[in-house]
C-alpha cells in the first residue's frame, strides 16, 4: 500500500476515536444534567397546619391571624397609653409620644419574631421549624378577640440528603402538640413527618362548628 494511503487510514482511525470520546463526554454531561434535574423544585421545609371546626370539617378562617414564635431570651418593650387613643407598644423609647401626652411603661418580655403576618381568609398555613430547639412555641393572635392562643410543638430535627448535588435539608419529626383554648378547641398531629412534600402535619380545631 502506498505511504499516502497508510497516512489517510491512520487519520480516519484517529477521527473515529475522537468522535467516540466526544460521544462519551456528551453522554456523561446529559446524565449529569438529568441527575441535577432530580432535585426537588419545591424544597421549602415547613410544618403545614390546617383549620377545622369541632366536628372535623375543614374551614376557612375569616378572622385576621398573626403568628409569632417565642425565642430564647428576653427584651424590654415600652407601652404608651393615652386616654381615648389606641395603646401602642414599641421596642424603643419614643420621646415624641411622651410629648404628645402618652404615659410610658417599660416591660420585660420574651423575645419573639413574626412568622406569619395578618393572614386572612385561609384554611391552611405553613411555618418553618427551629433547627436546634426541641420545642417551638407559637403565639396566634386574632383581630376579633383580645386574647391570643399558644401552640407548643415538640419535635426532633435531623439532616437529610436526597442527592449530593441537591445539598442537605433539615427535616423534623413531631413528638407532641398542645394548645391553649381561647379560640382553639384542641390540636392534633395528622402527620409527624415534616419535610418539603407539603402534606398536612397539624390540625387546629377551632371552637364552634361551620354553618
């Protein structure tokens, strides 16, 4: 065989090998992309609550509800009162309110943060859970009544990894739930596993029955 034909044959073999390598690399890239797409799109870990009447019928609460959680430690708040005016509570001294005729009273209270602000016309809601505290204390206040309800949720927390490329999550397992009875009749655990699947975890039974 002439030398020039030998050289052409060698280049054909090299070309086939390169195409095979590129094909393998492309397949690997596609598989990696597919693997990444297996990560959950809805990955917000939250405890899901549902409202029910005393007979167990799902209801939409018409009241305006705010939920805050109590945190470790205490803080000083200042309550301003003036006859004929709405009482105002602030976390700092407001000299302008004192000049306007308000009386000020300092008070030491538990630290808190609002998780859900002014929820209206809802039958469900979801809240994050504490990673490192074994008990979450929730204070539920209503616009129509002065007294708030408190729900205490005892739980375990543990890390969860579905796929390495998806990162880790903090799942929870509910152990116990209890509440006061100002607007709530009772509470119960419907599903103890708290993750990102969106299933209901806690039922809140309100006083009264739906019409």
